[in-house]
């Protein structure tokens, strides 16, 4: 029986989500017995031609060449799953979407005329159909293994659709906002990190992106009443998932745009 083929692709990103897969170590050895890793340049230069049964895509689309390449990847992939904040929301590099990319290039590079880039950083789903999105910066390796296992079993991935606040309660953590007045995006952020920051008495930074139907206006109001400035609220929403529509709307509302 032929094993299904797995391909892993990189676009504009830091490689952290691919490293999460490599970090699976023992689990990766077991996985390699269930699938044939046909394309994963982070792991091996040996590649096989498609089509591929499952493609994992890390990174955002930031160049015209990226646009062409993601369409080719989609054509070769029976199932395409995006992994990480860059692939699902454009990543922190999507800060360019709210400024002038030409000015940024001129400030950074001695010869910006050599830089071939788009004015925006966009998620993969803005260009091709995506079968499932796995959030995080980086993704949680346990969730990644669950997604791959679900694919092999032909079922829907069992990924929680709740908030970081839920994870805090399950861990029995003290709420940093209520107890210490620490600004925190936990009430509006998708679960998946295991409440890593609140567990260290730090506010959530929103690295897993907006939760379903987040009430950012309500959270912003609470933060203002507790003494958090508009600039701080804006910066809280302008990190890993700055271009997520819900966070964009939250920043716009806060600035009165």
C-alpha cells in the first residue's frame, strides 16, 4: 500500500513553524512511517515531484513570484493546510500593509531598486482555497500532529475553538488583568498556546490570532478604564496577527477611523 505524500512549503516567514515539525523528534519518526515526506527542504534537499496528498504551507505572500508559486503548490496539492500566523494572517511583516513599502525599502536598503516586493503581505487564503488553517506564532507541535493525524484518519482536526482565557481557567491560573491590571489579549485570542504568557504573569500577546467573534471593542473599553493608553492598545493588536481583519477593525475603532 502506497503511503500518502507530504510536502512542506516555505513562503515569507522565519521558518519557526517548520521547525516545530522538526522538533517533534520521536513523533516525526513515527509520522515518517505513515506518510512519505516528498518535499521538505528544511529537512532534506531530496524532493519528489507532485502531486502531493497533503501540503503544509508556512509563510505569507509578499512578492509577485510568491503569487505564482502558491498557485502551483495549490494545483499540486490534494489537501492544503496553512500553518502559522504568517500563512493565516500575513504575519508581523504585514505591518507594511499600513504604511508605504517603498519608503520602508528606501530606509533599509542601500539600493532599494533591487528589491522586488509587493506593497502588502497577505495570507495564503487570499490567493488560493485553503482546506484548514492552523494558527500560532509559532504553531503548537501537538496541534500540528493532531492535524496531520486527522488527515490520515479522514476526520476533522480536533482543535479547540475557544480563547486563551479558557486555557487559563483550565490551568487554574490567576487572571493577570483582574489581579494585577496587566493588559492582556487573552479574552479575544484563539486558544492553542496553553496560556504560556499568563502562566508567567504576563499578558497575552495574541500570537494565535483572533478567536471566533472576538469582542475587541469591549476588551478595549475595559483596558481604557484600567488606565491602558490608546497607543498601548493599538500596539497590542499590531504584532503577530496585525492584518487579521478582527484586529484591524479593533485598531481602527480605537483610533476613531
